[in-house]
C-alpha cells in the first residue's frame, strides 16, 4: 500500500509518501528526502511512539476542525494532511473546473480512468467547455478546456488510464 499526502506545515506545503512494504514494515519519505523505515505504536488514544533510525519519538495528536496539532518534544506543530490526489483535483476545480494547460494542451490534473470524450477532432470548443470526463477516487470529474479553439488531437480513449499531467486533448 502506498499513499501520497500533502502536508501543510507552517504555511508551507510538503509532500509525504507513506508505504507499507509486503513484509509489514512502514517507510515514510518527506519532501525530496529518502524513504526511512518507521515503527509506530499507538500507546493510548492520540499518543504514538515512533521509532525512526534508532531514535524514539513520542507524538501526541490533537485532531482539530482544520487538520491536527502535533505535540513533539514539547513543541506544538499545526499540520493539515490531505490526500495529494484530492489536493490536485481541488486545485483544478478551483480554476473553474479547468485543467491546468500549457499553451493549448489540456492535461489530466489527477490520475484516473477516461470515462467519456464528448468532443471530436475538428470540433470547435468554447473556453470552459468539457473535453474529457475522468473517473478518480470513484467520482467522475469533467475536465474543461482553458481556452476556446479547435480540437486538433485527442490523445486518449475511453477506458484508458492516465497519469497526472498526461496530455488529454490538444487545441489549435
């Protein structure tokens, strides 16, 4: 199991990757750092004992409406953890539902499966018009063109899995 998270710590966004290996051991990578083995045991509700590279760390977790506060070595740190795919999708939706595009290329804001392509090569597309429907996290997400134009290429087909940033549709 691999989970990519986005952590907001002190106004700064940091990527976190947590992975459970087949042998039952956890690894955690923060930012561009290496994956490190971590043993974690909840010793009472909200209090965790972590062992990372031979160092023992006691962490108290105080869940709040917006994220959590962690008490580590006597210092409180406010942290908001969200699934990295959800954050990328929220950012795309925050742009009015438009996929981030470079030039006139519409790219996938998140990984998913192509469900529908409601446009054809040669078709005129208005700014904000839906060009692809992606299924991700059991939800259908309409990906819209940033600018109007004519569809010059469709690089995906229904049923195809796509990765974040993959080209979906090219507009002239």
